[in-house]
C-alpha cells in the first residue's frame, strides 16, 4: 500500500506535542511491515537550526506554484528521511510562511496568518503528490492544520485522471484545537462558497478546518477508543458533537503506540542501569538513586518517588496538584517535575521546590535525557489530566515499571487498569485511576499508591503487569492498515456508484 502522511510537525524535524511523535512513529511502523510510506511536513529553518542531529535535507530541484486566495505562492520541495528507516520525508520550503521562531505561536500569540499558512501547506501537499507522481492509495491528514486536505481530495483531486479513487483518512489528535478563522478566510481555500455551510465547513459563522476534515474524510480516527466515544458528546466535542455523531459509523479510536527503540528500559542509553521486567527491582533501585542524587534530593530507597513530565497547565492536572500540595507535603514522599507551560503553574511548582527542597525538585524546561531518567527512576507517575485524547507518558511509565496515577479519560482510561482488589486478584491491575476531576480524588490515589508501595510483592506484580503488555506501534499500525483498507473500499464503492449514475 502507498501511503502519504501529511502533518504540520514530525520528529525529529519539528515538535510541539504528541502529534509530532505519531507523525513519525506510525510511518516508521507501517514501513517496517512492508508499506511504501512518505511524510510531507513544512520546512521550519529556525526550528531546525536548534537541532544538531537532523538527517541531511537536500534540494531535489522541484518547485511548486500553489494557489492561495487570489495569489500564487512559490515554494520548493526538499527531501530527507526518517533516521533508520525507508520512510521518505518531503519538506515544503516557503520562508515567508515557515521561516519563523515558532511553529504556530510566537511570544504566546498565534501567528495571525495561521489560516493562510496551513491552507497553503494543505494545497502544497496535493501539489507535491501530483508533481512527484506519488500516487498514494491513502492520504492521511492530521489535525486542523491539514483539515483542508480531505476536502481538496474529495472536491478537486478525484476529478484528475488517475486520482479518481484516492482515499483519505483524517486523525483528530485533540478536539480543543480546531483551526477556527473568520469567514472571509474561506476565500483563501479557493473552494466554492457553497461548501461554507453548517454541515460542511462553517461553524457559527467561522471557517472551521477541523470540521472540514471531519466532514470530507473517507474515514476518521482518534487516538484512543475512549476518546472516540467522548468526542461525540457535548462535554468533549467543543461544539462539534453533531458533526461527529453524524459520522459515527466512520470514526474509529486507535490507541497510539510507543517507539520502543527509543523508550525501552532494557536498552535506554540515558539510564545508569538498564533493566527488564525480570530485573526491574535492581534496575529501578539504581535509577532512582541516580535521579535523587542528580536532582539534589535525599537518596532514600524507602520513600516513594512521584514524578511528572508534562506541559504545566490546568488541563494536565496541575491545578489539582496545587490544591492538595499542602497536605501532600505532610506525607513522607518525594516529587520531581519537568516541563514548561502556564507561568502560574511553573511558579507554583518552582515555589513548592523552594519551600521543600528535601521533598520536591522542579525543572522548568525540557530535557530528553532527564525525561527518560524520571520515567526510570520514579516509583509513580502523576498524570491526573482533565482530558487526554491519548497520552504517551502513561505508556512510557508502564513500560518502565513506573506505576501511573491517572484520571480515567481518553487514552488514560484505555491503558491504565486501576489497582482495585478485584483487578489485583485477577492480575490485570497496572496503575491507579479515578473519575472525578477533584484534588481530593487525586490525593486519595496518591495515598493508595504510597500504601501499596510498601507491599513489595504486590507492587512488583503491578509493575510487571504494565511492563509485559504490548505498547508498541506494531499493534497500532495493524489497526491503521485495517482503517486504510476500509477507506479504500469505501471510495472504490462510491466511485463505482458514481460511474453507474453517469
């Protein structure tokens, strides 16, 4: 199968969140099982300059002339690859749109021309496919930044000879970000205004690019089964539950996977001692001591060490941590945090560390090395999210034998099985979960984890359960292949029906 994945970011070229990980890891897994996969992303020179380990990027001498509104925008196609794979990466080089310090924002403000930038990118994906004769069976678009692509495939591309049966899949990574712009930006798309209606591209008087992708894609996926159900309700849909419910038979939730070549405690180069499920006790003891020493905490194997690697926002549960911080400090625990985000939560976590240097360490920023060491060195991982489409850190934690505490939403509900008496008895428990987004619920589960931590037999059983499960992309990639096959079959059927009507 020939597959083109379109994304606004992809590791190692660019990243602001989990989208970048998925946009690289899924193509890698698909390629490993024999599919011909290409990725198309924007070229961000200033972002790329911050990384010294990027693969070579070459100019292949292909130029584009992309229609955006009333003008033609010129661009170049550059070429690279995903390291260690056969996956080709095409980068759209248009300095006026993408040679900027940030991908979407600068100084905490969205770029005012984001609609134009990603309308251009969506059209450049179609132009690149045509110019390079990629002839994919599937075009897989991701999130609002590429939401126009399924519409272009449906409205324009299928009228081009050789592309009549092109199929599209659209993945929703986070419903909170929809690409909503004023109605006159519809002109930028160059599509007929007849599509600007409440059933297709319009949303309360605005152009909505996420809704556009949902409307026109042959199949729609989300990043976990629970999230697929949640987004069809008013609470989680951000106003689009009607559009999603109307496509309910075409929506499938597939839990993201983990790149186990990067996240694997048996081979992780950042750890002082690697380990497996059979050697978890010795391995984590060494990693915990090294982490405590690095972060200036007392080296104590007997104290439960809780950790978090996250954007510091209310959505990630930092509001709950702040609300129970005083009573939490009365317990014999240690906490380590790594991340950036809302200044008030950065300040809160930093002050907590300043007030309790023997119990709390906070690092504002991001370090790949330290994130791996936190996953390996901590006993418990905190992820009490208000909502979480999929989440990756809870899966990293399970792989590393770090027992997660989560709120049972989205992918957290699909991956973490609570350590209830019944689940511990039948051997399925791998963490702690709660339903209500309240600080007392979080605190109670921290107390549960702290209590069980001192029962070493029970604790090791929970650790090993998570470590022995398959969290790899191999499982997820197989599910995506089945979705691609459904999209292709659907489009072939519609194409045949259209031919019969003629």
